[in-house]
C-alpha cells in the first residue's frame, strides 16, 4: 500500500511522521492534489487533511484518481450526500470522520449510550462545549457537530454548542446533561494532534478490505 498526503499543514506533517515511523510505502504529499499525475496516484491511498474550501474543490479529483481516500478534513457536512454519491459512483473506497482519534470514537459510543438512557429518563437537557486552537477554521468543530447528531439521534434533543478558539489547544470536547437535581459531564481532551494522525493512518490500512463509503466510527471497533 502506498500512502499519499493531500495537504501539508500541521496535520499533514503529523500523518507523514506516522507513515514513516511505520515504514509504510510513502508516495509523497501535495498542497494542490489536482496538479498530480493520475498515473502516479491511481495506486495510492490518499489521506486528506486540507481545508473545507480545498476539499470542496478537490473531492471529485480524489474520487476519480486514487485507489482509496481517507478524509480528515471537516466543514463539508452540507454537501456530504453529494460527496458520498460521487465516491460510490466512482467505485472508490472512502473513509471519513470528523475526528480520527480512537479515544474520541470511544467517546462517541459512550455518549450514544448516555444520551439514550437520559433521553428515556427525561428532565435532562444536553449541551456541548468545544475548545480548539486559534488557527481552526470551522466552528463549531466537526467533532462537536457529530456529537450533537449522536445526542439528537439517541435522545431526541438537539444540544446547544458553544465554541472557544484560543491559543494552541489541540481539542477539548465536553458533553453535559443538566438535570433538576444533578449534572452529568464527560470530557475528551486531546494532548496533541498525533492521535488524529494515527487514526487516519489506521483507517488507510483498512481500505484494502473495504468497498464503498464508511464513517470511521462504524468500522474501527467492528468485531469487538
């Protein structure tokens, strides 16, 4: 398997570090993937950590010219159905996630259970607070939006989301349920971006055994 990186910012460099540390075959990186020669990319799995605007411009090229694509870029939820259909029509495997951290995906699973139980209990109101570094382009974060979708799906309540952008915070997400007599909170805090990069590489390694489009949280714990 050959790994190619689309986007060479902080996350792209971290993905490169993980790929090299695992001695995987590395095909290089690009800041503008549409300038790449398709004859060079057709056998590669692309890991995309670009920007929302770049992904919107590039996703058709990615679907048409790579063996498989792992998408860590967020901020394109409004065209998700369009993107998924395009990848499916091209027959290109795609794994996407608002967050590729293994810990966050456990957090999602536990949040689903908690939301279901408190939704059935009644008298609890959910909320989300997310904090990230000042360079992050989207707010709320894709992770917070995914978490809100999980809560709404399981409890029937759409949580309010508050976003903070400050300093160099890698990512902190808190889910809270406020009741009349008590409060329940859960928090996931990332210490660095390395966990996101490691999860994206783990997703890339799964593409050989997959077809179609998948969300990372639906495949990472499959079989457990």
